[in-house]
């Protein structure tokens, strides 16, 4: 039996001998009542063009790898078979535009939704609270939210969580790009109303008082504790070349909800073979009855091709003397450095590296997703990996999900099962140069029993390319997704699309397990917006369907006379745009009708040349 076969089935497990833990007691640093914030300057500094990498540096090597991938070192092959479309499609519920003003680059979408349906959506410059019909309850910048802390550096990399056991919200973001001003800003809602009071804390971003600062946080919850991972980066160096190590904050959540001083442990020294493991991704247990221990995952995310998977276990809560152990596994399927996503008109979208972007545990199976390359298609695809029996003889397998038409970027994961099923929803961004696909977003359903994937069900089609930088543009470093606790089979996502003004936008949508029985009265009615009105030359109808529908599009006069049957076609689930030229129509009032299976919808507009 060869060594690879041994690793695949039994792996290597050992205690993390380099682990060190440091206690911090952190007092509350400020409070904010969101509904009372009435002064918000929304300050923001954008880097419109990144400096060129120093020749020979790790950043330069990463750039060279990306360029070789974009030149299709792995050529496209027509015989590539998509793994999509073998499972039933999920159906989409309410969906709407998220944050109203977005000036940060990139979006960095994250989302939390409560059992009662109140959404907290965060992006790189802004927080918005909405109900599940899209009505905005409050909106403010990260700067205004954290103003009482008197931290004046740039706020970035926001994250949001909902705690179903305590019916509370948690938001974190970073402050500053240097060791002398780096902080992790952490906020706990006092109640289940996110527009009310928040208790704010400032965790040290340079906790060992050296020349490193904290980058790229990820959050997850265990039973009564919050975990935040981050990467320490040396001053005046890029995140690629200046990496020092990854750290884990372990925090008592009740302290934060009550506004008491935080009881914390900080763990470092997470190494394998004498080298620090990069980009630790905490595994969110999807059950509400979570355990006191927690897992983290990582991989060799800078390699062109690799099959190594790291599984890190933190054994207990703060009062239980927690220890770290590491399993070294090999997957049956290689992952690898993803090429940049392609947009029309030769605009690239950055995909960074092959790190795990999201990880969850359902019924003793860990699922991870990240960006990867598929060497058959040459495209950026989703890598979906599973680790079965993580506590004993863990087994890791992986699957590449994609097709030749589009590139996929920044997937996120949530449990979408009914009963005891392990079914999942995968949120993802997409873009395609070959077929002119502007960057949009949607979700894919994973049927755990058959291990098959649905089609991509689009929530928002792109309106234009994303083009804000000189060079490669930013897609967003992660995508927001969360199950709706208390409602089986329902998942909410917040993802990126290209807006008309070439900026990245946020679209929020509910997705439902395809097995949920929906009566005709429960099917969401079509949502649409017609503009401009009155019409002078061209009219647009943006409409949302929850499922694929054969639809007759017709134009009538106001008194019911048919002007023309425009088209009869199968419209895809998600958001679509119908455009009609009205220059040849006489002035007057018209009805644009969409009719199909359980669909009878019309919009009135005025033609005034």
C-alpha cells in the first residue's frame, strides 16, 4: 500500500507542539445605538491602482502564476462535462438590492439573518439592516458604527453572525493596515433588534506587540463562544509575502451581550512541519445545539496543484484547558491556484488563491468550499471538499464544480436540509467573457444523498462589468450566506453583481430546498420594475421569477387591443431584463404583459416622444 493511500484513509494526527495560548481580559470600549446615529461622513480611501510587485517576491510569483493561468496554460477543452444540473434546482423567494451605497473595493459581502427575519448585511464600507421583504430599517458606515472607539484608521473586512441560541447579532471588522494602529473591532447586539444598542470592543491587532498586524478575519460560533481567525502580516509588506502566522481568538459571547469585560484566549503557533499554516477557516456547526469544541481547516492555498488538507481541532471551551491537534489529510481530487475570472471587454476579476473560503459541519461531516482551477476547462471553478468522521479516521474527498461558459468565484456554504438530510446551498459569484456574461450571482443546491448538484439559479444578472481599478478588479474576498434558523430548507445569500455604473453591487436573496412543498398561494408573485416611465425611446422591465417559466410576452393598448406578441420563451429563474424599443409606437398608454404557468403579470407605461 503506497503512502498516498495511507494518508487518504487514516491521515496523520498529532498535537500542535508549537501552540501557545495567551489570556486577554478586554474591557468594553464603547457603545452605539444604531437608530440614533445621525451624523455619518462615510470616509473612505480607495487604492485605485496597486503598486507593482517587487521582482522575485512571493507576490510577484503569485502574479506570474495568475498570468500564466489567464494565458490558458491549461487550454479549454470542449469535451469538458459540467457537474451541474444533475440535482433538482432550488426555488428562489424574495430578493432585492442590498447596501444602497457601495464605494469600497471590493464588496466583501457578509450576511446574518435572525429567526424573525431581520437581516444585517455588511460590505467594506457599510452596514444595512433590512427586513426579509427588502425594507431598509437602518444604514450606516462602519466608521459611524464604531465612532465611539475613536479609532481613526480605515475600516475594512467586515463580518456578520447571528447567534440562534441567544437571538443576538455579532459584527466584526478590522481597523488599520499597520502594527501601530491595527485593531479588531467587535460588536455584540444587546437585544435581537440590530437597530438598537451594541457593545463595542477593540481587540489588539498586533497582540504580540511586534511589527505585525491582523488581516482577513473569519468568525464562527461554538456553544457559548465566538472564534475569530486572522492572519498576521508584517509591516510594509504585502499579504502574500509578509505572512507571519495565523491566529485564533476564543471569546466568551455572554460577556459581549451583557457589556462586561471580554474573557478571551489567543492561540498561535499553529504549525505543520515547522511552518505556520496559512488562512485558518473555522468550521461552523450548523446545529443550534453546538458543542464546546470546534474545528478549523486549511490547505496549501498558494500551490498550482495540491491535495493536502489540514484539519485542526480545538478541544474545549476557555475554562476547559483547550488544546490544539492537527490532522494531515490528502484529498482524492487536486485543487489549485484559480485563474482570474473573465469579464467581457478583457476585464479580469481577482480570485486570490485556493484557500477555503467557508466551512460548515452537518451531522459529523465537514464541508469546505474555495476557488480552484479545473485543468480540463481552464476556468475558475468551485472546489467542494468533505471530511467524514473528523474525530476518528477522517476521510477527505473533493469535487470540482463548474463549466466552460463562465468562471465562478468566492463560494459560500450553508445547510439547506429538511429533517436529517445533509443537503447544502452554495452561494457563488460568476462571470463569463465567452458568452458576454456580466458578473452576477446565484446559488447551487447540493443533494447530499446522490452527491449531485443543481443548475446555478441566478439571483441577479450583471448590469455591466466591474471596472473600478487600473488593472485586475476585485470581486470581493467572500460571499455572505446563512441558513434561516427555525425554517428548514431556507437559506439567504448576499453576493456581488456588476452595476450599471461599473461598480460592484450587493444582491440579497432567499433560496429554498427544491423538496419544500409550495402551494400556488405560497409561490412568491413575480417582482418587477419598469423604467423609465414615461418612455421616450427605450423601456426596460427588470423581473424576478422563482422558477424557470415558459412565458408569453405581449404588448397591448390600454383598452385591451393586442399590439404585438413579442416573444414566447423559457425564462430562467432569477432576475432578467426585457428591453423594448418604443420609437415606432404612437404616443399613448400601453400594457406590457407576461403570461405563463401561474403567471399573469402586467405593467403600464406611457410613450411620450
